[in-house]
C-alpha cells in the first residue's frame, strides 16, 4: 500500500510529454543558391577565411563538435565529406553537405573566428550549461558526484527493461534486460506490473546513481493515448521501486536530449544509434569510449534486432552521463 501511495504521488509530478503534431508531408528540400554561398564567403576577411578553412579541414569530428552550434552528426558528416571529396576550398563548399544550411554554417563560422582562449571557454561553458543545467535532473552537487563510482542507465519500454552498468573507468559490468510483459499490447494490470517490477529490481546489481531518459510520444490518433498513459504510470512505478529498493540517486534526462547529443535526431525523430556501437566494437568511435568484454559483445550479437537497439540506448545513456556529468565533476 505504501508503495502504491508513493507511486501515485510521484506520478502526479510527471508531465505527459505528448506531441500532437502530425508528421510533415510534402516537405521540399531547399537547394541553397550560389548567391547565399558567395555572401557567406564575402562576410569574412582573408585572415578569417583562412582560419575557418583551417579549422574545417584539419579538425577531427570531436574538435568540430560544439554543443548547440555544430552537432556531432554534422561534425562527423564534415569529416566524412572531407575524406571523400578532399579539403574545402571555400566556406560555401560546406553547404554541399546534407543537413548543413547557411544559418548553421554562419553561426559556426562566427564561433570559429574568435580567439582560441575565448573559443575554448565558450565551448566549455556551452557544454556545462547544457549538461549540468538542463540535460539531467535533479542536479547533484559536486560532492555527491565525486562519490559516484558506478552508473546504471535504464532504457524502459512498455514490455521490458534494459540496463547497462559502467564504472568511472567506463568498464561495462552489467548489460541485461528483463521482460515485463510478453507483449507491449497486453492489458495493463497495475498490481501485476508492480509485482513484476519488484522482481526485476531484485535481479539488478546495485549502483551509485540510476539514470533514465524520459520518452517522447508523438500521437497521431487517439488509439496511442492509452499506451502513453500506461507508459507514464510504468515510469513512475519503476522510479518508485528503484528508490525504495536501493535508496540511491535517481536522475532523468529530457526527451531527445541524449539523441541530440549524439546527433541522432533527424527531422524531429530519433534514429538508431546501432552504428555508433558498431564503430565502438571496431575501435573507430570518437565519442564512445566504453570497455566491453567479449562476453557482453557475444550477448549483444546474439540478441534480436529490437533488443540490440535497447542495449544500445542504455549504453549511450550511461556514456553520456559519464562524459557530461561525472567527468566535469572531476
């Protein structure tokens, strides 16, 4: 009874993140005119143009990446374009890359031409503001963060829970999942679900902080509403059970913030991050540094495609919390 009461109180504090906008139709791709490219070239003097081109031609994706200015996906696209087509001869050449328009490029160029000291400080300030102030809530103090040795990141779906546990050295210690229902379309029995969640949490290893990403539901018809409501109830139940079972910090991120950090949001929708994990397995990843044993790699490859996606989500979330919060605290 106490658990149900706490769960209901927690649920009242949750906002139902529902976007009722319908998918855009008949969207036309814009072809940027030569004039807009030329105006961008002429905006900067020769010294500034050389500085911008040097940065675009010689920087790695990690160095090109700037939170809220140049997303990681665009930074990777610049690096890939450069390796295929050679170095940029003019600033306007960057407009040939899909997803980078004049406004984005101009904002990025303005950012580049600042002095190295100002550039580094602003990039750091932007990253800290994004990660510490808005990305994860509630905000933990520096003292609390320094005491955290292990992070458990949870990917919650209507029918299952997937979690990844990493330490401060980014070593993966646990990568598991458990079914809540055999189908996400099964009738939602609150008492049975609560009992199942308690069973699952007993199989989970302990951690110093639990991280979970709030999901965003796009509702195009009323049939989806019950699923969204059931998910919010499930979310509140899980956080309550974890809080009572482990008595540790519970942290959540806003919808799509993690996707934006990894450059996985395209057209307002999140795309698969499996390719990022494949790059990690091949030692090619520039922003995933987790150390995964052969045992866990085998577990991943044996999983069905849907479960591979959930494994990926949990690991990306754990890596983001480590990089954006724990590393900053150090």
